[in-house]
C-alpha cells in the first residue's frame, strides 16, 4: 500500500456537500452492500443521523455482509448499551479506538485521536471526508449546523482505501494473520476504470506517516502558479506551510483562505486571527465564513489539484491525530470544488482587510508575532515528544462491561457511605 506515494488513475470522484448530500448516499450504499461494510468515524451520536446509520448497518449485517464499525473513544463516548447491543446482536463488530476512563467526569484521552471519516462498501465504493454521524451536519439543526464536505469514490483507488481500513483493524488488535485471512476471504474486487480522475489516498499516523498530508499541501502550494483556495475549519498550521503561502502570494498567485467567522469554539477564530496580519501583508486574501460554523477541510490549487478529507491545518491534525485525505488530480472535479468555494466567498463570507485590524496596538502585535513565529516553527517537534503509544481497538462490549463494573463499584461505595442506601434512595 502506497499511502500517498503515487497517483492512481481511472477513478470517479464526486463532491458531497453537507449531510443532506452525504448521509443519503452513504446509507444507500450500505443498504446495497452484498459482502462487506467498514466504517470509521470520530463522532457517532445517538440522534436521528446516528440511528439512521445504526439501521443501515443492521440491515447489511442481517443480509450476511461482514460489518465493522470503528469509533473514537473521545469523540463518541456516550453511546447507550442498547445502541451497541442493537448492532453486536446481529453480528456487527463494533470497536472503540482508545477508550479512556473519565476522571471527575472529564475525558482525559484528548491527544492522538482517530479523527478519520471513512466508509468502504464491498471494496468497490468508498467515502472520505470531514462529515461525522451527527445531526449537526444537517441544515435543520439550526444556526450551529456545520458546513462540511466529503467525496464518494469508485475505481482503483478504492482498493488502497480498503486495504488501509483492514490494516487499521489488524494493527489495532487483530494482528497480521487476521489481515491476511480477511484479504483472502474477500471476493475478487472489480478494478475496472470508473472515471478519468487521478487520486492519492494520504493518511497521517504517529509512526511512519507523521507529516504526509502536510507534505502534499506544501508541494502543491510550491507548484501553484495561478490560484490557491484553502477552506479549513481549524487553521493554525506550522511555520513551513505559512511560509509557502506567503511566498506563493508574493510571486503573484491568487491565494485565498476561507476560515471560520462563526466558530463552534471561539478559540478557533482567536487562534487563526493571530496570523491575519502576517498573511494579509504578504498578499493573502482572507474570507471569514459567517453563515454558521465551518467544519470543512478542502483545498484546490490551479485548475487540477484538489483535496478533501478529515485533516485540519492545526497542531492536532498535523502533529497528533490520525487523519485521512484524498488528493485529486482532475480538472472537472477542481472546477466543481472551485464553484462551491466561489459561491461561499461571494454569498456567505466577510472579506478581511488590513483596515479591519488597524485598531490593534502595533507594539503588542510585534510581541505577539514574535511568540507566534517561534511557536509555529517549533510546535511539531514539541508535540512529537508526547507519548507515542499505539492505541488499541477495544470491542465495544468489553468497554461497556468495564463501564458497568466501574459504576457498580461506585454505587456500592456510595451505598456503604450513606448507610446502605443507593445514591438515588439517599436523595
């Protein structure tokens, strides 16, 4: 498996915007599955979207398809026992990536999360992007509904994505023997040409591929001659990527950033805005998306290169989390993505000018820029020193059992403390 070392031709790649386009397509693909469904996601909530995925996975498993669901222990911490058992009872393998114990109600397993969002159906159809399985990716959620993107893929690139997700399960706990058996058991997959797009599947991990996604971004920025458009939810990249953007703008490339204007977390906008002076003075154009929170992670360079995936351009995604992007080389796809980005800039964004920042005291700006410069320059090395454990996958049943045992132990201790009454009875 190349993990982003060569272009794979002959693919059909379709852009999907928001949950309205993404969820029906994914659920339909799962319901049509004949042999296998593999889903990886950071967030799975027990709302109408999560229940829709639940129903589709159950149907596939009941038809005899092998169904694997991997969720992150930090991103999906509160699924009920009934939800999990509704899947495992029909044969769905539910695995939790690095389930962490809580301390005083707080989740401590913050770093090195499984942030990927991938679906592979029958080894022939795949979905990659930034959309989680939660109702806040639908417009009817309200003002906090997220703006986001994913791609549907068919063609030879799906074989690489398929091997990757199987290997992720094996590395997480099943072992190399399981991986080889699963590949042998899989029926032969048709590797026929599905379209004209070239693609690379690029991932980031904490072992051998620590900077692959960022490396593809920087190479594309260096090669750009006409335009660069990056729409990213959490923008605070390293020094080298910022330097390449400034260089591109100074050599005459039309460089545009679409960032959050109505963030889901205020610190996101604060962090990105610290870079505004540095970028604007180099000629980079900055647009803040103001309709609702921007959750997308997409970019395009010139008229052929594009990327869609789960990776933000911030310290977590670039130096800690497990991520997956698809890089596309195709004029038609680039044109579609450019059309969507241009529409956002024209109708839903506020363009930031240097005059908007003039009220800031210049002395403070210089001091702050000094510290930001050195943080951007060195944070990849600092974060790299955090523990590089390889989190294992835990069957959801085992996680649920451990949680029940902890609760029973706590209830027993509380009952003893209150003279034999349970907490509810004591109240």
